[in-house]
């Protein structure tokens, strides 16, 4: 099976393009690398863009892009996707630095963009704002969590890291504990986008910075049980939840099948499992999210 190896970028519609560009550059600390009349491309590092913003009538996550191994056969990957009865479109030079891409929809209507290689960009980390290390993961509310989970595993080659009971799944396509989160809900929508910070010190200064800029936390700081990452959540100007995290669990050797040991693990070794619906699964430190957090 040909698997995707990492998340490359997320693509958003926004009713106020300028305001969102200001947030991603001045607050989050990404770099504006290209701008068109109705679109903006923002970089973290290495990639030409980690976030794409497009002017539209409502705020929503429209597309997610994933990269395969450099030697993967895109034609074979296309047949792999089509074998599931999914319509796939091939595109040439669809976005800056990406010469070839396949696009298709997942079970909730989000467009998947899969490419093999992109032109390298010697992009430096930003010098203002929070400046995360990378785009880490995107979480969605979905109407049928099992169906959506099967899509990511069977079509894109994701692996299950953990479940919370039978309603919340964490999926990985790289050594990171999760790249996609899916929670069972009454409607499908993006729940949050997450960016990785360096460490606890970086998270602390980020929270202080957000406070001075008028972005209060809605949950955190804390340490999740599932994934064991430090976290803090706030909302961007479009009302979308943004997570900043550090110290996420990693499986560096898939054959061994357990997460790299950490002092806060209760299981030794810590392997993928089904967690009970228990407060410690959400936050080892004990503070629970707002009542409407998963709505």
C-alpha cells in the first residue's frame, strides 16, 4: 500500500482575508510568501506554504494536502484510491512549487490533495509572533466517525493511534501520535487546527503573547492523556479553534509499535489502545474543557 507520509498544508475559506492574514503573520508568526487578489500563501519553513487562505463567504477548512514518499508512484496511488470507488482528478502545476497533484474528496466532503514532491524552498522561520515549528494536525467533527476513520486508513494509509471509547479517534501518517483527529458529532466541520511549538517554555511565552494581543485561552494549558502533549487552545479571528502543543507522543519505529517512553506514561510500554471516557484521557492535570468544546 502507498501511504501518505505527512500533512503539508491546510486550505481555508475566509470572509475577511486581510484580517486572517494579519492573524497568521502577526500573531501565529507564519510568513506571507505570496498573495493574489483573493488568496494568500503562508509559510512555516521548508514548504512554500503551510496555510492557504482564500476569500469566500464563510469560514471553513476546504482542503488538506499530504505528501507521499519521493519515490512513490502517483499513478499507482491514483488507482489505489479509485479502487474504493472514489473519483480522482490529476492536476499539473496546481499550486506554487507543486508540479503534480491528485485531488479527491473524503467522506465529509473535505478535498484531499496528494502530491509526491515539491520544489524546495529555503524558507526561514519567522521573526515575529509565536512562530511554531510546523503544522501538526487538523481535527474534525464528523457524522460517522467509523466511516471517516476507515477512509483515512484504507485510502490514505493512516494508522490508528488511539480511540476514546467509540466516538473519538486519533490517526497518524508519520511518527507523530496524530495528524488527523475525528470525533463523532451531529454535523461535519473542522474542530481545530494545531501547530507544534518547541517545548513548555515556548508554550508559556506563546500564552503570554496571546494575552497581550487580546486572544484569551479557551482551554489550557494542560497535558492531554491521549497523545500526552502539552496544549493550549484559543480562537482565531474567524472563530476557529487553534491549538498550540508540544511534547506529542511519537512512534519512531512502526515495527516496535509503541510510543517513545516518557515519564508521564502510565502504560509501559505505551501502545495504541482504546481509552475509557475518563477525564484523565482529556487532561492529566485535571482541568476540563468548556461544555461546548466538542460541539
